[in-house]
C-alpha cells in the first residue's frame, strides 16, 4: 500500500475533487490519498465524492488553516 499527497490548498470547488479524482485513478486498490484542502465546500464535496465512487473516506481532520482528508481507493 502506498500513500500520495495532494495539496489542493488555495483551489476552489470543484478543483480539489477534480485533482483527487484524476490522481486516484492511477492508484492500486488499497492505496491512499491524503488531500489537503482549504475550500469550505470540500467539507461536503469530498465525502460526497467518496460515497458516489465507492472509495473509503478513512479520516478527516482539521489542520491549522486547512482540512486533511484521507481516502482509500476501492477495488
């Protein structure tokens, strides 16, 4: 299993999720993506994306000026 990080800070909706979707396609099932985002819409968009695609939202945490989302790619 590998983990990649996407720094989407400073990007507004829908760009954080679009970057996430593009990068997660190249990963193997079980790999994880750590997404850094400060767009207020990401709080809704990232969990929605995970639910729609079947990927697992492993965790969400607040950084000092951004949120950190960890998603695991599904099969």
